[in-house]
C-alpha cells in the first residue's frame, strides 16, 4: 500500500517544478523605499493649515469687534446681530419707553401705583453694549459670539435713596410694621406696652422687583407679604422692668457728695428714667439735668447752678453723676437701693 502525505499548512509547498515561492512582504514588494523628499511635505502642509486657521480666527475677532453676538437680549430686548451704535440706540430707546409707564404693585389685594421715573430707573445702554463688543482673542468670548450669548444682565442706573423711600412707601401702604415692646415710667410705675409682630413685603425682594420688572416691560408686580418680628420683644421689656425699673424706684437713692449724702426720691428717679432700645434689649437711661437739679436743690452749697453734669450707668445698675470742671466736687456716686 502507498501512504499519502498531507503537507503542513503555513509552510512553503513543494512541487515537482521546484520549491514554492515565498509570499512574505519582503518578497512581494509591500515594503518599499520612500523617497526622503516626500516626507518633508507634511510639516509644510500642517503649518499652512494652522496659519490659515489662525488668520480666520483673528479675522473673525476683528469682524465681530463691532457687532453684538446673535441671539443676545438685554432685559428681554433683542440686540443680537446689531452694530455697537445701533444696539446702544435701540436698547436706550426701548428702556426709556418702558420706565416711562406707571407700574401697579399688588400685595395681597392691596395695590400701589409706582412711577419708575421717581427713582430714576434706567440702563447705561452704552456700557452694557460695550461690555458685549470690542476686539478680543479670548476663546471663550469668541465662542459666545459664534454660538450666541442669550440673555445678558443690564448695567442698571437708579437713585438708591429714592428707591429705598419707594420701598418704605409700599411697605407702609400694604402691610403692618412690627412694633417694639416699650417701657415707660408713669409716676413710679413702669408701664409695659407689648410687642406686635408685623407683616409686610421683604425690602430686598421689593427692591429687586421694582428694578427688574419695569425694565422687562411689566406693568403689574405682585408681591407677597412676609411676617416680620420686632427688635424688642415683650420678654425683653419685661426683663427690663424687673431688673432695671423695679430696683430704681424701690426706695430712696442716696447720692454721696464728698462727705455729704443727698437722698433722691423714687418720684425724682422715675422722672429722670427712660428705657431705650439697644440691640434686642432695653437699657436704662437717666436724664442728667433732672438728677443734677435734684442734687443742687438738696445741696446748693456743693454743686454750682448751671453745671453741665452727665449721667453714666455702671453695670446697668449704678448711676454716677459726673459734673463739669466748675463743679464743687470731682464726682458724685449714687447707690441704688437693694
């Protein structure tokens, strides 16, 4: 029997005519020598493309320097695609027409008419437009000019004092102001008036609405009143009555003038006393003239008439009378009753 042999795959085949031809890239000619001159062309081509792109970038920057990007609006006013001069004129005219119209402010059913011209509301059109134009190579700015900018905040002009006054008018006309607790001496009794919570529009929100809405052409502004708390609560006034007013009029107060002692009655002390807000508390304040007159009446030989005495409170419990330099003594110390 004859045995048959199958040649291995991947190897050169042998024929009767001789060994098989090799098909490697070296023999087939796939690897060829490249001429040196051809490889030097690509850097020149790349450089040329970069130069063209750079020229186009700078050229567009110059072109767009005097033109607002398309799609740009200011307070809802379309100025996109306009030149600097045209955009400035258009924006100025539109804003002037809007702020000339009266605006109705409504707070929970109560309305107040407002004239934006009363607080000199306007827009610096030139400055607003100039901030959107001008030559620049900033890539972010160039991107905005190519793709559009959208809504842009205007540079607002307004009379701050007049606007604050207008806000106060709206608050008073449409709300109830918070009322501080008070403490008043009636005879020798400290009468307390309780605090009262208020309800009114928030000042900052009202201020923002009076600027933004008229500029956007709105002729009706609806605002919501919010609760407002008094600075001096009833509890704070009660504390002042207990810790300050009560001890002050609980008995005669002794004023020591040198070696002499002068008694001041609760009636005199109550007449001189007042309670003034300081932060969230009420503090005792004594009228120096009332106390000075009382000391002079009781000891005319110690204090001269017309002395400009002043009152100082030490630790909010011990009042001290300090006369002027023409007084007879360097100081007078008052001791509160305990």
